[in-house]
């Protein structure tokens, strides 16, 4: 199992701020969240807290001097759909889509939906460092740079361990889909929980 | 669980066992997370009016989804169905395992059965009975095996050498795929060349997106195709951007160019994609099998394939995987029976998953066996890899069961790997592709995997790969290149493979080419199993070959080893 | 192997239709080995003319390594007599498709994908298959698809 490297517990508060619209600033990256991210689900398939996932993504984006906006997509649980819809709302045209189980994609609004800039299909291999690098690369694309893709990792023993659980997580997430629902802008707050 | 509970030493030992790294989940029949025993699967039934099936497994024709309609109109024999459906499921199961009933007797019944009825039949059977049945229902009398030959760096030199070794070890089919898809033309050429260096007549394929795969086949750079996927529910079929009609048309397209092909399906894909419509994995797979039958395709790769982690995680999942192989064979399709994806951390469990296909024999026991170490396997790992060769050979010898492979002394392996790489060097030079150095040939002769090889200039290779497509290079150009480089026997062998598409003999069910370049299929090598003492049994020269291993003590002089 | 001698060799291509040839799967399959006299490439070459020497002399083109519609119809009869009617039907559709260029075959395949075509577009394809290529079986398959796609709502809108 991936070492989550988390010693202090952070909790995540996501407050809805109404329907999300297109972004005005060209120096932003949108993070598109799946229906149950940080809600029904609290951690990825390898137990990385969603608070930490989001924190690393945001840190990766912000360390490049780029602005981040977080939007939840309740309309579907397909990663390509979420990432592509997020890219269309992004002022730079760049977005990161992330599913509750940790599968992640960087998308660009002018690409066809089934294409992408970078895809990280194996959720069990996504650790904190990988999420930080995804955020960083997304920001660099937004600045018009051509970063080296985050090295893709491959583990041929991931299937026997995680495939069925991934299917269950996907089905469960799909239960939270509200067909036709508008994307919602989120306020993100992290709080340090009491040790316990 | 309480964290403070004291654990026994035994629990600690068990916790360390590799099997506990595997994933197991509870059944959830409402969403299809169940192998083959779901209360939501339909009851078998059929109604025919004026020569048309108007009701299938309790559903009236007006409510048929596109799979129901395709199966009713193309797969099920309307003349035979009412009579066949009247036979109790358990009686059909008896027919399957009774050696006095011939394969033909079963086919006379199975041609009229609906998906729910086929499910009901196998639900009455345990795994031993299913293996009995599979031994009789396999279409080709002689079993065979298929290998993967891929490279983590898409290195064509490696693929040629591993293909040659796999070919010499006994595989009759070789499959490759890519990390970087644009590499495909070079790697497919390497596979084709390497395959001919081992034993003649090995057929090759390159797993790609449907249209590209067809193009490589039409050019004769590959010899057959397999990655033509079908799915068991309408939404998942549409997500795959196909329908039974588009796939049936594609099947005819392949045949129209004289190219052998089979479809691919497997339990677990629908629930994996989140749209199983609350049906069991096996019921949905049976629909795939019958769509394949109805499309007039000669065969199917099934046995869960890339979704093996899903049936593998639920109760009776591996029984269901055997059942899907059996049903494919029982409706007279060639069956390339899986065992081709990383399945378990436990060696014990890997073998248990393999035996139900290895013991009865299937048309291709693995589809395929990784001819590289699994780290190089670009199908995300296989259930068995190059490090399992000796174990496989011992299993064959222990049980006197033919899994299609043989032990080959190292000197012969080194020679054939070297020869394949030199032949590819010649073909690349002939076609004006980036050079293969003598240093690369030396390295690949002795290599285990891509880590042992000098890296190639990937950008130059990719440019060359594109030029292969732009210039319209075909299989004939590879033949000429082999001849020009002095590898005339390999040139002859490849031409013989290409010539097969003129005759169409390989289009028949379960067809392979023997090392003597003779076509062996269900037409001229019909499985004639009829109980003890009949059917295919390794004997004669083949059995002598199977007795050889890396280390066997000589009876003549126990201080020495034979072989 | 001795060739069976109960068949008049085809000296003039096209005179004997596949349906007139006496075929027995047990005796005549594989055709390349048992009945090579029945096999011609679409370019009119005999299979034994496809030699290494001919390839090196530049006398064999990629078009010579294709299957002829007559051959597919012979193989269809072998499939039928072996109890495989669906396989036979596939071979007969394939026989029709031998006349189509590769690009057209690929484009029809793409048109049959879900939500790729309107009903009219599929009907037009079927008409073209029938009128330009006498591909009646393939036309029927496309028309059937058009009807099912309409009922199941997977036509292009």
C-alpha cells in the first residue's frame, strides 16, 4: 500500500457557493471534483485523505503563481467528462479532474473529450507527491509552458489487489450522480483536527 | 477490530502470506457484483412465432435491447430452440459430461439455447464437471498456446528476440501491444520477423484500436486479430463505441481480406464499467458469447481477460471464468481461454486459476502467456511469465498434460534469439529504418528483459514508424528484406503465412498453422474425445519432448544430467 | 498428396461457379493443400504461382495476396457442411466486401458505430452497397442495424 505520509489529521470543509460559471482570469486552473469527493467519501482507494489530496493539488498550482478554483460536478462520474467540463470553465482552459478513489487527469478545453494532456489511471499509485506534481504541471500548462509529463507509474500487481474495490468505489460514486446537475463552486477550508 | 487485541504468532504469519495482498469483496447482486448466482438474472424461456423468436428469457420482442435482438435473430437456431429449451438444464449438463454423448450431440442442443438457459446449465455443474465437459467441447483436437511479446520500452529488438524464443518454445500465436502506440508498425514488424525465426508458421497480432489493427492486418504486417471487444449490456457496448452490427461488419471485413480474427470479452467488464444492469457477470458474458456466435466469428478470447481482478474478488468467480470458457466451446467457438493477466500475489492461487484450462486443454490455454518478465508485459502483466517457463514444463511432465510448451536447451535459445535480432537488423536496413547495432544484438541474445538492453533512439524510431505507414510497407516488403539479408528460410516461412490469406483455410474455427505449415482447425482436427482412451493425449515424440527439463538426472549415469 | 480427380480443373476462371464444385470438408479441406486448383487470387493468379522467386522478381503485388470472392464462397460451403451456418454467412458477406476498397470498408464500419449516422445515412450506405457492389447481404445487415438503432435510440441526432 502507498505510504500516505500523513501524520497530522486535517479535515476538509467544502462550502457550496452556487453555480460555477466560466472563469475570467487567464492564470487559473480549475480543479474538478467528482460527486462524492470530500463528501460521502473521505479518502482515496489507498486511504489518502481527500483533504491532503486537495491540499497538494492546490499547493502545486499555487507554487507556480497560478490561481486555483475548485468546482464540484454532480452531473456524472466519468473522469473525462468531469475534467473536460472543468477545463471549459477554466479561464486558462486547463483543469485537473479527480475522482474520489484518486484517479486523476489533466485536461485542456480545446482537446476532444476522450483525449487529455495527462492521465493517471492507476489510483492506487497516486501518492501525495504525485498529486503535488499534477497540480504543478497543470499550472505550467496554464502558463503556456510544456512541462515534462509527471512520470507514469505502472504496477502489474495493482489489478489483483485493487480492481474489484475500484469497481465498487466507482459504482458507489455513481449513486451520487444527479443527472443534469449544474457544476457548483466550492469554498475550501482545511482545519487541523484534534489529535485522536 | 480493536487495535489493542493481542495477535497470535500464527495470525502474524498468515498476515504475511502473499494471498492477503489480493483484493476480495462482498457480493452485491443489485449492481452485478456477483459471479454467476444472482436472483436478478432472468428465467430461461423462448417463444417462436412464424419462424421468429418473439420472447427471450421472459422478455417480449418489443422490449429487446440490441443484444437480445441480435442473439434472437442471429445466434439461436429458431428451428432447434423450442425442442432444446424443453430439455431440463441438468439433463443438458449430463450430456456435457457423459463421454458417450459426442461433441456433435451437444451442439445439436446448444444451438437452440438462450443465455439464461446456458447459465442454468452451468450452474448445475461443479468445476470438475466443467473440466470434463471442456475436454470434450474444445473445438480443435490438439490444444495450443499463445504468448505475449512486449517491451516496457517498446524495443523492437527485444520483441523480435522474445518472439523467436517463444516460437521455439512451442507457442503457435504471438501477440504484442505498445506503451507508445505510435511505435506499433516497428514492433509489429519485429514480432512478425522474430516469430519466423523459431518454428515456422507462428501467427502474430498487434493489439490496437480496432481500425488501426485492421489496417496492419490488411497490409500483412500482422497475421490475425483478436482485440475486437464485445460487451454484455447495451450501455457498455455503446461506451465501447460499437454495436453487435458494427462488430459483425468488422468481422466480415477481416474475412474479406482473408485474415483470421476472433472477438474478445470476459466476465466483470460491465460491472467494472458501472453498468451491469443488475445481472451476474456470467449471464452478461454469455450474451457476449452468443453475439460472437451470431456475428459468424470463428472464435472468442474470454476468461475475464483484463477484468480478472473483478471475478477473482468475489465468491465462485474462478468457477464462473471456467464456465465462460466452457460455454464458448459448447457453442462451437474457438476459445482462447485467458490466463493472460496478472491475477494473484499467491503462486498457489495463480496455479489454481490455471489448472481448469490447462488440464482439459483449450484451443489456446493462455491468451497469452508473457514471454517476457512481467515488468515488460504491456498488457499490465500476465498470470504466467518468462520466469515460469520451467514450472510450466514440470507441470506438463508431472501430469502428462499438454500445455503446448517444451524445454529448449539454452544454446538453442541463444542461437534463435541472436538470429531473430540479426534478421531484424537486415530487414530494418532493407527498409531504411533506424539501424540495429551489433551491440544491441549481443545484448538481446543474453537479455532477460528491457533493463538489460541499451536504449534506442526513440524519436528516430517513431519517425521511422510513421514512415512505414506513409510509404505503405507491407508483409511482402518484409519477405523481400529477409531474403535480401540472407534469411531465406524465414522469408519462405513468412511468405507461406501471407499466402494463407489467399486460400482462407485459416478462417475456419480454431485454425492454426503447424511447424510443417499445415492448417489444423476444427474442420480437419475435430475434437473426438469420447471418454478414457480417446481424444488428444500427449504420446510418442511429443511426450518424449515433454519429458525433458532443465535438470533431469540420467538413469544411465546418475552423476550426470540428461538433455 | 494425390489430388482428387473427380473434379474438372478450372481452366477458364469464372466458368464454374463455387456452388457447382463438389466439396466435402473431410476430403477437400484445407483447400490450399487438397484442392489448390480451385484457388485463384483476385488478380487471376494460381496459388502455386505465389512463389519466392516470383516475389523476388517483383511479380507478386500486395493485391495478389488477397482472397477472391469465389474462394470465400467455397469456404462458406465448407463451414456450412461443418455445421457452422453463421460462419458461412460471415464468409458470404466477406465475399461481397472483397470488391470494396479498404477506405470504404473502414468508413462503413465507422458509420455503424452508435450515434454515428442518421437513419437516412445508413439507408444510403445500404443502397450503395447493393447498387454499386451487389452486396445484398451486407446491405441487409446495414438496414437491419438502421431499424434496431432507431428503436433503441442510438442513431445520430
